[in-house]
């Protein structure tokens, strides 16, 4: 896999060694359901805190035992980039800081005013920092995508995640080019929408470090069920 940094990990999961699948969760999942999903091929639990019913730190941390032993990625996605967080940035930063001791990685939007603080705090805690960009309307130009990567690099992130709406083959090519000619930073590239489903199963072969499936909570257009994702990955990557 070209461009992959083998040292990058989310907890016990090495990114780049083989296709890795994250599944987003709210706060309604049970321990038994999580263990069943691990058996189905779940690698990383993405804790979508912006979809939790309660977002005070004490209530959140009380739910984390459900995910014990599973690598955890904390995401508090802002409403500006398709998430459910509508609180202040100061409160969001405080929540990230409260969660850091109990998670293995964080994902924060590159455009956020708290991005640099979240990345710095994660790395000081020895946790992986993902700086993300989402465009639900289009796939930006090659120059704009290169600028996104440069901004993520400037933040000091370990990984840049780019997720864009895909309308046609040219959009698919634009995203694929990011991976074929990889930057000197970890990269996750995902297309959103029905025309982009192939990106979720094929881009890991080009070096995308993480793909996303769902187990009931769909957080982006085009996500497919975990069991279907794993069936496809096993056929495409038999090793």
C-alpha cells in the first residue's frame, strides 16, 4: 500500500497493514452488540459523541465500558460539517480533553477553531490525531484538495481525512489521485453517495488508512452495513 505509515495506530490496530473498518456508534448500543460486531470484523469503534443523548463528560465516560477492549476513535462532529454538535467550541474542546484519557484517537475538522488545540492535546497524550474535511455538495478541485491536505499537515495531524460528495467518474478519479500520488502524511479518502460506494471497498488498496461501515447509524451518504463491507473486503483482499 503506497504512502502508508506503518507506525500509525489506533490503539492495537495498525493502520495500513490491511483494510481497517470503523463503525460509528451512538449511545444506545449494548456490550453484547459491540462484541458481536467485533466478530463480524469491526476494527475501530467511532464514538460519535455528537449523536449521544447526553454529552456531559461524566455520562459519556460511564458509557465507555461498553467498548472495553475495542480501539476507540472519538468524534464530536460539528453541525457545520454534517454532525450533530451545536454547542460552543469551548465546550467541545473541553469535552475532547475529558475524553482523551479513555480513547485511542480523535477526529476534528480542519476548519474548526479548536483543531490545533485538539491535535496538540491528542499528541501530547500519545493518541492519534485525525484532521478531517467534509464536502457534502461536491468534490473540490485538485488544487483545493491539495490545500486541505496542506492545512491538515500544518496543524500537525497524523492523518488527514477527506470525504466528498461524488457525482461521476471524474470525482472518483480526483479522490483516487490523492492516493496514487500520496502526500507525506497519513490519508483517508472516502467518496460519499451512491456513486461512491466503490471508494469504500477499493480505496484501502490504494493506501486509504480507514474505511467506514455502519451497524444501524448511518453518518454519511453511501455507508454500507458492516457485514456487507466485510464480505466485499474478504473477496477483494483474500490475504
